[in-house]
C-alpha cells in the first residue's frame, strides 16, 4: 500500500494509507456508546479523525506515536476537514518508512554536513580547526546531527532542521567575515558551527518534537558548553584564552539576558554570531508563518502572529524588468 | 605654516599650528586677573589649553568653531595634557584646509558613492532603480551625501560616515539577498541605499557634529520618508504597493518601537534591512570604543561602556597557522 | 419591509428583516447534509444564525459584507442567542439604508465638522488658520471625515467616530489653552484638529471596520504627517519653524515610543495634545466597556478588561442633593 | 538694611545683605590656614561664597539654615559667580522677613485656598461637600496648606506650591466634568481637592524643602488616605460605597503601579483625576526647566533633561495675526 | 444521607449526595426543549452536570451558591467527566455541614492562631506586643481570622489559608531573626503577624472565594494599614517612630512597586518580611500546581504554568541512604 | 614599626606606617614642578595622599598594589582628609602582614569551612554527600575557598567573604528544609554549599578585588557548573537525574533571566536556594551601606543608594522591655 499524504487528501475521497496517531481518545456519545477520536499526521500535515463504530479491542492498546493503517473517507465536519475511519489497525515496521511521518528539512542533511566539514577545512587556526573536526567526526553525535530539528515549533521544526539552520548561520558568518576584516574568521566560523550543538541533547525527535528533561532544566546553551568543554579536554594544549572566547561566543549567541544568554556579547565575534543566529531564526519564523498562516480575507497578509505581535506581509515578487 | 595635529603633540614640545577653538571661556584668577581657557581640536583629537597673560583685545570676539593659530608649549597639568599658549590669533581662510579640523571616514566618500551608483545599476525593477538613481544624482543632495557623518558620536561620527555606513549596510544586504532567495533583492537594496537619507537633514557638520532642530523634533526616519515621498511624486506611475513597501522598510529600520521605529518589520526585507543596519551600527560602536577606550589596567579590555552596559574585549588576532 | 434591529430581537419572536452577513460558512452535519452558518449584524449588534435546510443555490455566491433579507425565529442555542433562518436572499440596494448596518456615533458628524470649522475661525495665526481651513474644506477628505470611525474596536469604533473623537480632543485642548497661558493656543488647536487625519487612510469602513494595507504597514501617524506636508506645500510662505512644530505635535501625540510615537513630546503643546488624546481614548474605552461588558455576578462591575489588566467599576450617580 | 536678592547681584558690585546659609564648611588652605566656604541663598537663587580671613569665633556655631548678614564683593571664580565675604554675622529675627529666603509660588495661597472653598461650595452631594469643607476649615491643616510646596524639586517646589498645584488640578477637573457628562463632578472635584493632602506630612519646608521620615517611609498617597479616613470618621453616616470611591481616586492618582499607586484607575473619575494631576505636574516640570535650563548654544532649547530623557523646545510665541 | 465527595466519584457509579451549585444555566436543545446545566462542587473538587428532563419548577429559583441534593449517575461526556442528574432539590440547612463545600487548609486554624498568640507572648517590646495581642484578641476579627483564605486561587485558597500562610511567614521570620542578629525580632514578628490582616476585608469566602468591592478598589495592603492604624490609636503612647516602621513593613511586603507595594523596603525588617512572604507564596503556588496539574505525558512534570511562564518539575524524593 | 590603620588616623597627627599604594600619579604643578599623588589603603579604609617635594627616583618604579612605608602628617584639604607625605619607600616583605591590607570578613574562614564540612556530614543521600565532600576536600580549591571574597563591592567584598556568604546561605536553607517538609534537604544543602563555587575563578583578590577574564566573559554561574561537572565525572554511578537537579539549582540561583540565570527555578529546591541567596546578598548590601554611608544631615538614614534606588533607614534597636 503506497502512502497517501495528508497534504494530498481531497474531500469525498476514499483513503487507504498509514499515518502517525496522536491525541488518541476514546469518547462517549450521549447514548453512552463509545467512539474513537484521534489526530492523524505525517510529514505533510495533520487531520482530525473519528471512528464511529465497531471499535476493535486492540484499539485500547494504541499509544500516541504509533503508526496506524486506516481505511475511510475524507470529508468535513463543522467546516473543518475530518477523516471518518471505517477500519484501523497498527502498521508493522516493514510497511512503513519512518521518514514519512515527521516533517523534513528541504535541505539534504548529508549535504549540509559535508558543507560544514568543508568550511572546517578552511579554518587556519589549528586548535580551532581541530576542535570543529573532532566534533563533526564524532561517531556518537554524527547520526544525531543528521536527524535533529532546530526547534519544536516556529522555525526549522523539521528533521534535518538543526543542520539546515547551522549551515545557514555559518554561511551568514562567512559573509560577515569577508565584510568586516576586524572579525577573526576562524573564531567566528568555529562558533557558528558549534553554537547550537547543545540542541542535540535539549530536544528529542522520536515521532514527536519535544524537550528532554535536560532541555527544560538546563537548556541548550549550558548543555552545549558542557559538550564543547568535553571536546576541549581531549585536545592537548588548546590555548586557554582561545577556549574562553569560544565559550563566550556560544554563551552569548542569544544576545540578551532576557533571551536566555547569561552574558551579553563583549567581542565582535560574539556580536556577529548573535546577529547571524537571530536573523536566520527570524527569517525561518517569517517564512514558515507566511506559508502556513495566510489570511484569505487579507490578500498578501498572514493572520496575527501572537509572539511577534504583528501581522506579516508577504512581499509579492518584484515587477519584471523592462524588456 | 604646516599643520601639527593633536595626535602628534609631544610633552615639552613647542607648538606652532592652527586648531579649531571650542568651549572658549575667559576666566578669572583669585587675584582677579583674567586668563583664557579653551579646547583646541582637529580631526585627530582635542586638547585643553590656557593662556595666562596678555590677552589681546580681539580675543573677546572669538566664537566657538573659529580656527585659531597658536604658539605655545605642550605639557601636562594635574596629570592631564594641556597646551600653554603664548600667542594666539584667528586664522585666515587661506591659511587652512577645512578638512583638517573634523574627523574623516577612512573610506573615500567619492568611491563609496560610486559604489552605490554601481549597485543601483544592478536593480532590475525599473521604478526602484529609477528612484535610487534620481536620489543619488540629485544635485542638492550629492554634496551633502559626500560630507555627512552617520551620527554625532558613538559610530561613524566622521565626515563621510554617512556614506561609509550606507555602503556597508548595502554590502551586507547584498549578501543577505544572495543567501536568502525569498528576499526581493531589488527592494532590499533600494531601501538599504535610502534608509538613512533623513540624516542629511537630521544632522549638521559645520565644524561640529550636532542635531538640527528638525533632527531633534522629527528625527531622521520621518524626515527620510518625507524626502523619499518627494522623489516618489516625481516618478510617474510608481506603483502604490511598491511605494508602501519601500516606506515600510525605511520606517522599520530601527526594528523596535523602543528604538524609534513607529512600526515593527512585517516583511522579510524590512527584517533583513534592520538586521544589517543594527549589525553595522553595533560593529561601529564596538570598533570605535575598542580603539579609543582601551583600559591599560586590563589588557585586552576597554573601559566600561555605559550605554551598552558592559566591558568590551578585544580579541587578539588568531594564532598563526601551523607551518 | 421596515428594519428590525438586532438590539430589539426578543426570544421566540419571528423575524423578517435585513442584516449584514458576516463569517458565512457552509457546514456539514454528521449525516453529511449541509447547513448554513453565518453572523447577522447591524449597527446595534450581531447575532449568530443557522439555516438548517433547503439551501438555495445562490447561497454559494454570498460574500461577507452582503446585506441579506431573512425570515426566521429568534431563540437560544446552548444558552446563547441564535436566529434560525427559514428563508434568505440577498437584499437589493433600494431596499436598504446603508447607515443601518454599521454602528454610528451618537454625535452628528455634520455638526461636529461645523464645530471644528468654527474653532478654526478662532485661530489667530494666519498660516495655521489657513492650514486647518484648507484641510477641513478639502473636497476629497470632507466625505471621508464625515464617515470615518476613530478605531476598529475599543473606542469610537463607529461611523462618525473620527469626528466625535477629534471634536472632543479639540474641546479638551481649548480648555487647556484657557487654563495654561504658556500654551500657544493656535498651535495646540491646529494640531488637535489635525492629529488623527492619517486615520482617514489607515482605516476602511466599507461594511467592516478594518485597517488598510497602508494602515498596517505605515500607520496613521506617519500617513498623517505625509498628508499634512502635502497641504503645507500648497501654502506659500508657511514658516519652516512653525511647520516643524506642527509636525512634532502630530508625531508625538501617542506620547511614548512604546505606543508608536517615534519621538516624545518636547514642547508644551505636544505634551498637552498627548494628554487630551490619551484621556479621550481612555474615557472612550472605559465607557464602551462599561456599557457592553457589565458583569451581572458583580453589580457595578464589568468583566475583566484584558488589555487594561483590570476590572472597571461603574460609579453610581451622585446621591441627590439635600432638599 | 534692605534685602539685596541673589538674582540682582552684579559682577564687581559690593554686597551688604542677608542670606540663608547652606552647606557651611570650614576648609584648609595648603598653607594650613582655614577659610570659610558656604552657599548663600534666598528665594531668587543661590551663590557660592568664601571668606578668606579673620574668621570670627562664632562662625563655628553657624548651622545650615541660619540666616546671615554679610558684607563683601560679588565676582567670579573659575568662570563661576562667587561672593567674597569680608564680614559675616548671624542675623537677628527682627532683621529679616522669613519669606525672602525660600522660593514662593507666583500664586497667592490665600487666594487659591479661597478658590478651593468656593469650588467646595458647588459640590451638591452633601457628604462630599461636608468632607471637603471640614478639611479646608481644619485649623491645624490650614496654615500648613497655605505654606507647603508641592515637591522638593522639579515642579511647584516653592512655598505655596501645594495650593498652586491643587488649584490647577481642580480647575482641570472642573473642565473635564463639563466636557464629559459621564463624570460624577462631585466625586471628581472632591478628590481633586484632597488628592495631595498627604504632602502636608510627607514634606517639610523649614528653610529647606525635604522629605519627612514619614514621607520617605510611607509616602503621601498612603499618608493622605489615613488623613482622609480620619475626617471620614468624623462625619456620621458617610456612605461606605462613596468613601470607597473617594479613597480609590486618591490611591490611584499616580495612575500606574510603577509610579507608586498600588492600584490603577478603575473608575472614570480616578482616570480623569490622574490625567489632570499628570498633566499639571508635567507642565510644571516643562515650564520650570525651560526657565532655568535654557541652553545658550541651542537657541530655543533647554539642556538635556535627564529624567525625562530629552531636550525641551521652547515654542516661540505665535506669529502676530495679520493686520 | 452521608456526603459523597467529588474526589471519590467513580465512572458508572450511582450518586446520591449534596453539592454546592455553581454556574447554573437553563439551556435549550435544538428541539427547543430545555435542560439544566450546572457545576457541582465541594471541598474536594468540581464536576459538570446535566439534567435532561422533567425540570421541576423550583429549579428557576436556584441561585449560584445554593447547596443541592442530587440523584444521578456519574459518567463521561466527550472524554470529560459528567454527572447526569435524575432528581434534584435544594438541601435544607440541617442536612449539610457547611465546611464540606469549600476547600479547607490542612492546618487547624485554632491551632495556628494559638501559635501566633504564643509568638506574640515572646515579643519583648511592650507596645509591639500590645498591638499584636489587641488584634489577635479582637472579638470581631477573631472569627474572620479563623475562616479566611489567603487568596482566591493559586496558593492557600482554602478556608483557614489566611492563618496557615501567616503562621508560616511568622515561622520563617523567626528563623531569620535567629540567623541575623541585626534584625529587630520584635518588629519583624509583629509585622509578620499583621502583614496580611487587610485580607480579612479584601476577600469574601461565603461559598465562593472572591474579592470584595474594597478588595478590588483599595487592596489588602492599604486596607490593612487602615486597620492597624485604628488599633494603634487605641494604644496610648505608642511611639510614633515605631508606628512608622510597622506601617513601612506592612506597606512594603510585596517588595516592589510593580507588585503593588507603593514603597520598596528601606529597612532590614521590611526586606526580611518581604522575603518570607514571597517565598511562602511561591512555595504555595509550586506545591498546589504540582499537586493539581501533573502532566501524564511528561512524568515528573506539570503542565505549563502561565503566570510563572514555565513548567514545574517535581523532585522525586531523595535516594535512600546507604545501609 | 607597628601598623597604624587608616580608620585610626586623627587630624594633625604625625603618621609613620605602611599602606597599600593605589592610583599612583606623578602630577605637575603650574610651576612645572612635579609632585606625587596616590591613595593609601589598608583593610580599614583609604585616604588620598600627596608628596610635594624631593620625589626620590625610585618613585617612578612604584606600581599600584605595592605596599609602601610613609612618614607624614594627616590633615584635610578642601574639606577632605589628606595625608601629606614627607618620606616614602617601598616596604619589604618581612615588614608587613599581607592580611592588613585588604578588608577581611568578620567570620573566621577556617571555622566557616569546618561548619560546611559538618553540614555535609548530615547529607544522607550518598552521591550528594560524596560530591560535597570531594569538593570541600579538594586540595587546590581549599586555599582559594579560605581566601576568596564573595564580590568585588557591595556585599561580602572582603577576604573570607565567599565562605561567610556560603555559610549564611547554607544556614538559611537548613532552616527552610526544617520549615517545608516538601523540600529535599539533601539536594538543597548540597546546592547551597556549591552555588557560588564558580566565584573562585570569576574573581581575583591579589591586593585588589576584581574580575578575571573568565569572570567577565563567562561568569560564575557557568564556570561553577563546569567545575561541578568535573567533580561529577569523578564519582562513578552518580545518578543522571540527580545531576540534572543539582545543575538546575546552581544555574537558577539568581532567580531571573534578567539577573543572569539562563533558566528560572522549576523545582522547589531551586526556588528556595534562590530565596536564600537573594536575601543574604541584600542583607549584606543593606548592612554594609548602613555602616559606610550614614547621612549626618538625616539621622537614622543613609545617603541615596543608586542601584537600589532608595534611601535606607537604620532601625534603632527595640525599646527596652518593661521592667
């Protein structure tokens, strides 16, 4: 059975495919009969679903995050899309491709990682180059880097989002280093590559994007510094003053106390790294919201973005040049 | 008489040169005798000076901003440098080169302006290109653009600073446009070139860097929008929706209400322009402070920067690559 | 068919009248049958409505903002008022009086505008008087001034609200000028009349109160200054320093950066104008909320006002004087 | 000996008058000899003074706040005005008029108090009128009301300033009550008259404007409410709900928690009272600063006002009307 | 009929007990038939309930806060618990024990009050001891103290909560006084006992925890100071300076202007009292939320606490000591 | 030569003692002659000093932080105390006791450390007890712990201040653990002992209290966590979840993002630790300021404390109990 994606469902269409089950609830009608409510999801979106009758006994064993095969019809209920399920069972591992069920970055993580390694090769300060290469080559971190998202929502909340965001920040910083000769390019690129490394332990992405206990209690900035210090210990003779600056840049990359950095940038590299991280995160938020929250009543506009406190306007493309 | 610059004065040295007179005061000794106190300045710095005796009558006609020729000796008083004047008279116009008396940008303004014009030529949206070219070619603005500072203090507070900062923001934005395909390059570069145009009427730079009345009462953002609207009226058929976006970007380039932008960025171009302007201003502040406020008691550090609320650390250059 | 107003509907009553249609949705019952949901509104309020059967085909062509004639019964559903529609069609232009469908100010706009013109006549500084009179007499602006609301919600969100609020601010400022001899009455009254002029282009009020694109992207303060500058250009010899002060007052009328004014009041007139605008807006918010959000569980009190962050207490009228 | 006022001193002039002595210090020259330094003040200003020789023994008994008779010469020292004293003695009570030594309001306090009493007579709610009249007629408070300043600096920092500010706020509130019929005039005027009553115990004005211990530890809002509650107890049958509202208005007259009001306005009268108090205080600050801190280098401007965070611009008077 | 508590209801179980009726609504089905919706509560929790048929006429006389006897069945509706009522009538006074219907503190108020009296006996400064004893012995306040909650929600929102919180703050302050010899123990314990006395008039707890009018308009800090001043007047010769300090401590116990204290602590006792009050309130909030808002999806965690802006983590008990 | 302390100097007295030299400057009189200006300090205070003549050549080799022996006379200059030096030379190591020159805590550090070790012995959770004991027994840290101050100014800015503050926080936390059974005493006391451990590398105290480079760039919270993680690695089998909570408590001990904690307390222990740290720091600031900044013009009061934004009031001791 080939996968039908949420984004491709059409009203009135019969559906026969597998999805990620979320928010599973067994509810009761006024008559006392039970029915099943759940949300079906895959990497293209999500849709509420109901199953009105003949609940098979094994349904009580379903857990959020299971992948289920369903048959049913796609329609609407109270103006909202809804899938009415006729049959449902748990999918077996061989029937599914895990990567179909969580959103994925548009960038190929392997390619992004290869790009970071290439950048690492251009760092001319030996201890910094060594630090970056040890980390990029770490056999335990490597598979995590290839999968991790950069956030649980808002921006780069997709498998591969960690590398997509990191590569983008590195690219911006490389441009800054060309633009401002006063910047120490080696220090800036090193910390651009490493700045979010703590997210590998702050987040989990096993069929849900969420925080780990360490993520909530400690946060990726402090976790990342512990990880980097671990690698620094493995490099004999790494200069202390250089280590201080690496740590300072990572510590300050949120730019302000109120955003969770316990110190504010005191060096030009810390300043530039924060600028790159901030711009890339905000561009990610703008573009994701523009894509998912267009307001049909106000062409060109999105709905109100609560945490930004404003509507966003989607710039139509430039007028064509005069022929 | 060739110019001796403040930065070149040495203790015990006789001085015979011309300087900009500032903060002129005729003071009284305890004995009742009068003496002259003033500050002598040129584009390399400033130094307090006193004249103990034989004040010539014309001294009472001196005004702040006059250029004076002095003879005297450079020494120190209470641990601070001071110039003791023996003779002083007003300099005549032919004796001086005006550009010796205010700090100048390290970048050649003519070159910067040529670069902006070249960038303008790459804008492919005809009305935007036309708008930029009309402004860059405006015969009244051109000499002002070549001279104006970007601020009265802190960063780019030098003749030519306006173009130095503008060219730098344009360079950053060009990099952003290459980095993010979603950005409308034409709109972004247009507004990067124009974003600070209001500073030409917010500031004055006639022997002192200061605000005009309009600068204090209205500010360069609102002034700049008025100027741009004037040019927009001169371009028949400039699309309304495009004009709105140009104005939005300029209006928002300070990024937040608290920093004097009456709206916050709602488009990706406004977001990117603010990021470039903010980074370039902060880099300017960091580099200027690192240069002028090194703290000899704390090698590598500056004194405390009050408005930033921190010390700055001057990153030593990277270690040399392994041979 | 005479108009029955929302405010006059009574439970159990048959209804036969026309209303403004909003939030039109064709929904599906569990059985798969469709039904119509919409909100019916007029200048006195709004009520949800449903039509359970026999949806006429032309219903799919209805758009938000259309005026419809309905027959049905007014009742309640889940404790909320609801109108159950039996028949519905689009109203023709001759059947309706447009002014029945949006809330209207309690003040007669023609009267308010006449009052502003009278005030303008008392301005003794010729260029200021001329500026105000040109604007009040502008044939394009005049019909807009007579109709515009002052906001989309909260206070003076009614046709005619613009003039009601402007006239009230002018009245307060006139009192301030009598109270404080140091105030330049001509400048204060001029800017009181003009302070919100940008709202004529920030808002739209065609069967809905909403922001225009320019309103969202630029805002009424900056728009208003552009409009005033246009009129200033048409007055030969208008003194520059006076123009600066007019613009300063309008620019600062929100009083603080955080409230969208890019400068804070630097003159006593700007200070007084902000005080009048702020008091009148807050009085409008208090009185509107007290009227619409009384909390029956707490006599004398309103519900919690979220943006003000408090409950409001409606002062009972003063005790009668002793006889 | 008639009084010569500080504001009338001219350079080179012999002086023979009495002043308030402040900041008295006996200092030592490098030679070891002692000399006297102090500040001489009266209601028109203050001037530093020195006495170089023959310090009479009784000088060691002088205390800040004493009135002294001096003979000497007025000149300048280091560009600053200074009075050089030849002879000095303490003045006797009969030689002086106390009111010459502290700044006085331009308004006659007796006249202001009479005006408040007249306003009180127009209050038609008997218990409110009674409350105001009891307080205005209180034999202990009356002399304090006639003398008290409204602040120790910034605005209305003059003998009589309390009544000047109170009368001004009452005048503004009377205007508001005419303007907004929804306002309970009796409640608003009552609380306008009483709002700052706590300042009579928050401040002291015995030859210096300063805070009392209660002023620093408790503040005039809480003190004032205690005083009002004391008077309320003396009026049998004062309605509880009315008392609550009186107290609420006084409690909230600073408008925001951050400005020291423990509650924010919940009634329209509290809102209006705050608006009047705030406008009058700010007008006082603007006008006092414009008078005392003009910046000769920037005609029309004051120096930078630190707590307001801006320069102030003194509006030139309106142009004369066309003849 | 013995009481069945909400916390003991089990799905499918028949119920026959009395509860507090809240949020009573008579609703209409689509068919036009009426049904009853209400919330049933007691000191252990609350549950929504419906009665589908045969509404007895006296149901229209029910008011929120009445105690009703119901027969019915406990089940779920749309995944939420719900009680379906078959019969309902108002309970008579003799059938119920009032204390069953509002949450109660786990501490015995009589015991807490006895503890406060014992502490009062250890105060060695006679006027302070006298002040506390007069208040604790006040016959009008005593029953209120024994019942009052400390808040309407969040922490100590239970009958007896006032004394529970007060006793806890007193205990903390007693520890502080032992820890810091610089603290005046008598002043600190006196104000710890009295700090929240105003809550007796700020809150009401007659079958609902809510604010009084005075509570909303004036607040417990100002109310409490009025009450304390009343008692101070009854103690002849109470030292003024001591009274000032008592009032200062109570006034400042919220610690910051933004939290409703019109002054910030200026004495070490005021500082220590605020620290104790703040810690005890926050501990109360943490422990209550940890108990009621555990998130089953995140073991060890609560749901997100909106006003604290974070999740809470419930520390598992310490590991057992090594044997 | 026995030490004469700054606090014991009396006007007119000859002085013959050694002091710490600070702010050394060689200045020039108007005549061109040089004189020496410096500040002399010891653990009891500091005083400015001048040496008018016969500057010995070795004076140019003096550096801030040197200990010098001086002969001279103590007097005043311009109302300020000043020591006039007749002879000066550098002291030899054997002439001085280093501990005379920096302020010392009133608590004996050895005693405080012994107390912490005793507390550690009461921790019943083996891994926590082990962690604390390893750290307290660390041979490299021990001498630093015995010397370090807790801050460079404001509070506990004295040798031994680190242990004084730590012991006080531990004492408060021990009281909290007795008061609140819900607190995990072992976790709370462990983190109380360790919370400021990073200060040993954030600060330096070699004849001056200052920040290290790591202190400025990284800060004691992040440094401390690195140190603790190092010790955790040395304890086999330390439970991960316990480590997370230890780190969380240390990370949050400043309580708010704005005060430099990158996370806010999510556990009751983190909350309690922050309360103890905050109270002890503020008590330290209050008591130090009350001691050093009494305002003689306002008995009972200090001068204005700028960063606290208020005056402090020194509570007179309680009245004596009735006999």
